[in-house]
C-alpha cells in the first residue's frame, strides 16, 4: 500500500446529545383569570415581584 494516502474526516452532522428540561402552565390573566380558551389575548409584563400575565383589558389598566 505504498503511495496511498489516507485522510480522516470528522462528520460535521454527528449528533450530540444534550439534556433538555421544560415546564408549562396554563396562560391566564392574573386579575380576572381569563385565558386563551376564552378568546382573550394574554401579555406578559415583568414587575419587581416577577412576571405577571394580563388579558388585553387589564394590561391597559395597569
């Protein structure tokens, strides 16, 4: 096998595993409890005590 050159290539599409954690909760207005099922649009607002969700009616009042 003289004169033969070998080349090694790393597969750039080689998959790597990683651990993913997620959670979910129902989206509802903090004031009235209306959610997406009620036809309300929900907006998140960051306040000093955390993230609060408001419907379109109560977001404009805060």
